[in-house]
């Protein structure tokens, strides 16, 4: 059996003031072309189909059209779970309408014998797929555990749920089915690259409270398709083949330069999977450029890319913003960097605007700003097309 693993589409996400819907349609069409060319038997999507819980209509159209095309008009099963950016309830509402297209959407965490483990017929035989959507720490008590289990650590709950899925999947797979686990969580030790810039992952759901141990990857599945981390990589410490497929596009400047991909998985019943990456080329690149104005203009990667620009100057340059916007068609951020007088406020020096806002909030409110508030501030700053001079 051959599977295609993709993840973290985040359809509907903008960068600064720029809409990226055309890019999403382009790269989703590329994923469909890869699925056809590789003759895959099943598609596994490990969450964050959308960027917002209730996506705009055009984002909804782009994502669902892509899923229908991936299903080869119903001839190829597609399994999609909800990530932390998705609405579990919205997924469950969509599920009955897509089932006729052989698209299986799982939004809520369900008992293994009540929709949490799917037994799916493919052109290459049976696939038993355990579906583990994102578990919000505050809602963990909604799963099937006894009351005393509700107060265990988050990582323990993840492990217990994964093991329950694996046990049930093994009991129904027999000797002729392939077993997959599709899940959306952060395994400690996974690399979250950043290059000093914000990334597309939501910081609130990346902290210690939301960190799983490698034991959350049970030994039963022959391949584990994970979502949540946007940098493509194997899952650290996993005892079976397990991969973060990564995001579909470079979603923020912390992802600039990452080679995006889908994962092709070849597997036979009872044997570990073999995995290969197929690179994606769709979408506009993101570039962070720093240097003097003349040097930046000589670069060959700044005019056709979304650009985060730092210009080294001798002092304040009030005309920099207008000049940069006129020169670069896809400018997202621009700032001047110049020597500061020794007496200038050292607390502000070298800090980004969201870091300065965090300091302001702390001074005004007496408590640190939450990750959610800082993320919202960054989104507003980007959507407003903020550019400092």
C-alpha cells in the first residue's frame, strides 16, 4: 500500500497585508498531481487544514476542493483530522457531507470503537487508521478516561489515548491490514526552527503543558503521520517510522528557506513503512534580508519574494518605508538599523515590536502578556502592514 502524508495547510492564512489564496490553490494542485503520479492508495492529512476555526468562504472552497481532488472523485480515501487551528465541531459538521466523496473528517477525539479508529478499504487492501485530533489541555476530561485519570499530566493522557487506539487497531487489523496513526501533537525534542523570527505554529500550543514524550508514539502502527510542527522532520525518539510532514507553504519568516514537502509511505501488513520525501515548489518564497540599501538591491531573491527587510543606515531614515514599498512588490516588514547613542534606552534596543508590546503590557498590567495576546498582536501588526522606519 502506498500513502501520501500531508499536513498543516493553514488555508486562509495571510502574510502581512497579502492574501495567499492563489498560492494555496497552486500548491494544493501540486499535491494532487503528486498523489496521482505516485499512484497513492490513501491520503493522510494530520491537521490544521484551515488557519482559523471558521475559515472564510474562499479558504473553505480552496481546501475542500483540494480534498475532493485528492480523493480522485471518491476513488481514493482521504483521512483528515482537526489540528489546534481547526474547529473540532466544524469538522464534525462537515463530515457527513464529505463522506460520499470518500473523505473521512474527524474533529473530536472519539473512543476507538466509536469512530476513533477507521477500517477503510483502499485499492491495495484494508487500512486501519487511528485518528487522534488535537487535544486541548483544558478539555482532556472529555475523553473516555475515568474521573481519576483527568488529573494526570497532559503527556500521560496523550500516551494513554495513543495506546488505546493502537490496541484496538491491532485487534481488528488481522494479518491483512496496514495500520496507521494520524495525530496532531508536539513531541519534545522536535526541532522548531525560527531564525529569530516568528513562525506559523501557535506558541500557546508549543509549551511544556502541550509537550508529549516519545512514548505517545505506540509501537503498533506501521507509520505515524504527525502534524503541528511546520519544519519537516522525523519524530524524535519514535520506535516506528513517524514523520512531521511539515507545512504546505512557508507561513512566516521563521520558516523562510525551509524546503516544504509531502511524504510518500510504502508499507505492507506487518512490516515497518519505508518513507520518502517529495519536495513542493508551489508558493512564493519568504526572504529575510539585511544590509545597506545598495547591497540589498543587488540580491537576486528580494524582488519576487515576500520580504522582511532590515536596512543598515547611519541614522533615522524617514523616507525608507516609502522607498522600500516602491521598490519591492511583496514587502511585508521594513526597519532601519543604526548605531544608537549610549544614553538611549537600552531596554528597547534590538527588540521587536511584539517584544516591546510585551514590556509595555507588563508595565501597565503588572503581569506578563499571554502567548495568545502576543500572537494576536503580531497578527494585527501584520494585517495592518506595519513597517517601522
